[in-house]
């Protein structure tokens, strides 16, 4: 699973918030775009959000746009996903992953070099 470790998942009521973190190892962290993906029960893994190597460019799936915010702190080798206004449909295992390039366009389900093991987010209602 590479050297990415997610944390921050848990059980939350609909409408609530969670902040996911991804701790990355390696001095090359800042050179690559990063992304968040999720996999709900009975569903394929899907793209959630992407951020460019420097943090200035972001891209989101339509169903999370306006609710989720991806960010990174390269000095801390950390990636974050702030999730607000959570819905039961957001229930999934959330994964961080490292792309092979520096652009948000490089963040694609089938093109990530390293994956974390995931953290479970459960939204109740």
C-alpha cells in the first residue's frame, strides 16, 4: 500500500463534518499531485478530489463540490480532506493516493502510483 496512512474517519451524523488526514513518507511528496478516492459498499472505487503538487490547483467530483475541500501541507508531508454537510451516501472507505505527475489531471483511478489502506467514514441519518 505504499507509504500513505489515512486517519480521521469515523461515525458522524448527517450534516456533520469530518477532517481526513493522509500522512506521506518520502522526500518526493511535494513533487506529485495527490488525490482522495472512496469506495462505498457494493460500489466501485471512485474519484473524490485532486490537488496539484504545489496545492494551488484542485479538482472535485461533482457530488462533493462545495462540501469537501482538499488541501495539502508539503512541509508536513500531509494531505487533508475537509468534509462538511455529510450525507449518508458519503459512507465509504476513503483512500489517499499519489499520482505519477504533478497535475490534477494526473489524478485518475487507474493511474496512481501509491495508495493508502483507507479509513472508514460512516454517515448516519
